[in-house]
C-alpha cells in the first residue's frame, strides 16, 4: 500500500527521522516546517495522512489541525499529532481539535507505522466514496456536501465479560447520548453486529474464553459489520495484540486505565466517521435510484428498461420474452383541457395499476411521456394475453377525476410482441410491439393487439379488445 505522507515539524532532525521511517515503507513524503506551509501543502499536494508536530512557532499544531479539519478541501485527511509532552490534557486537546491520533516521543516505530497504515487504508476508502458522491453531485443526482453529524442517539456494541468494565464504558458514552448494547461472548457479539444497528464496536482485549482478535477478524470478514469502526480496550502489556489488531482492520484503541474524556473523544470521532460514510453511501444509493427510477410514477425509467430487456434477450435460452408497449389514449386532451397536473395524476394512476396487475417478477417501466412498457419472461401466450387484457380492462373500469366535479374515462392501447427465437434482438422486438400498438390505436383505441411473432414484417397482430379475446 503506497501513500503520501506530509510531515510537519520545525525541527529538521525530527522531520528527517519520521521521513526515513515512512520512506522505508515506500511511502512518498514531503516535509514542511510551519503550520502555514502545512495548510498550503495539504490543499495542493493532497496527502493521505499528515504527521503534525504540536510545538511550533506562530501557528502551533493545535490551531493548524483545527484549520485543516474546518476546510472542506482538507477535512478528510487524517492527522496524527506528535509531541514530547506525555500529559493526558495535551492528548485530549489534540483529539478535540480533530486529530485522528496522538503520539508521544520517542516514537515507537511499529506503533507509528501501524497507525499510518490503518489511517491510510481508511482514507483511501473514504476517497472512493467521496469521488462517487462528487460525481453524482456534479450530475445533479446527489445533495450538496454533507454537514456535520451528531452522535446523539447512536449505538455502540460493548463486547466485555467484565461487568465493571462494561459499565464504565456505558456510563462514559451515555454522557454523549450514545446508547450501548452489551455482549459478553463471541456469539452474542457476532449476532448483534450482524443486525447492522450499531455504529461502533468496542472490544476488551482482556476477555477470557475466546480470542478477541479472532472476533475482530470475523467482524471484518462479514459484509454487514466490516465497515463498523472497531475500538480496542487494552492493558499496558497488550502492545503486540494491538499491533496485530491494526493489521486486521482495527480503527483505534485506548489503554487501561483510560481517561474517560479521551475515550469519549475517540469514540465520537469513530462514530462520526462512520455516520459520514453512511451518508455518502445513502447519497450514492439515492443517486442510483434517481438514475434508474422515473420520479413521477416510481416505476423504472427508459434507461433501466433498455438495459434490462437487452440483457434478458442476450441471456435467454428456452424461455420466451414478451414485451407490452402501453400508451394512454387521447392523453393530449387531458393535458390541454385540465392541465399538466391532471396529466401527471393520470400517469401516476396508470403506473400504480400496472404495478398491481403484472407479476412480481415482471419489469414495468415508464419510457417517457404517456408511454409505458412491461417485460414478461417465461410466460405462456395465454398468460401474456390475459395480463394485457386485464391491464386494459382495469384501467378502463377505474374512475379518473381530473377535477372534483368531472369524471373522465381513462383508457390505454397495448401492443404485445413475444420473442421465442434466441437470435431476436431488442430492436426487432420493440418494432414488432410498436406495430401492434399502432394497430390498436388505428382500430379505435382501448384495445390490445398481439403480434404473433417478433420476426419483422412476417408478424401479424391478433386483436384483443374489450369485447373478445382471440387465442392462438
């Protein structure tokens, strides 16, 4: 895994040591000596992680971190603050400024690299989500950049078989409005996390009866829980376990006895990051929904319909594929006489009726304007004909009220084509269904015409209207 590491330190020797450690892992490094230079380098160079010294003249590390995290161009870049001060107050202050971690000198090389690797992995994951979000936002399919997230009301899973320890964690998180769920063994932890209801998982490395890191591995292997942040509670002699945990995808850790304030900040940071990722994912899902769904009727749109039909025809073997082209009769009259609001209401009504009358496995789409379509796979001729006639009859029988005083008949014409040969393409099938639809319109509307085949000019429609249904 390669990455860009920005090192900020006004003491050249310190910066050189960190640079050598990073370069030994084939990271690309850039060193600067002031907070102002760090801000400019972060915006322009876009590193994957920033190693930031606390004690610097003019703009110290705390203020530099605060500015980095308040700038949309750099707020997503992980920051690790480094200092010779070993007090909990300094560490807490750095975390509250938005730092993702806080290390003290002399630097433990293995711990330092484990932290960097974990943060780089997380940053690259977020970059993918952010890039997708930005693309969909540019296309007008996603909301504007997401605002701050609130941890109040979120849930944390506490995996701990020691009652006193679990209670101390729950009490600390409760101060921030974070609810906790307790699991005292591996089975309970896996079951709760599989529900997808938690935003943070806290694991005590001192538990007995099973290996906590094996649990971490299982959680990371499960598609439901792999993106839930993991925070370890370790004893001072658990250094090797913590380092192995980072290799497994653990996000953070605290050493017992932990400072409750520091623990809360670390937990909040992990939950906020997870909520932000959830928002990005939700925005992307919404964008995909907008790209594939007609917003007026809630049916699939033309783009999805064409891809679906093309894929079905390319992959079908023995099963027949039926295409129903459905058009609202005299729709222009509805729009011209009663306005586009009434026209929209008529289209929504038809969309809902189509959804109710076709099989669950069939695809229904609005192709545009007053034109709809349905694809039926593996249905017999009689099933297709019955479905088309049922749709026609149900629409004709349903009252449509463009105003409170007026009831207007609403009817549709339907053209049906059935492909039985595996070499029939989408264009042939659609032309055949269109010809049947035009035939239904020409013969008085409010009727169904079924093309007996989908083989170009050789197809001859068979009429199905509200008076009689012709069978083969």
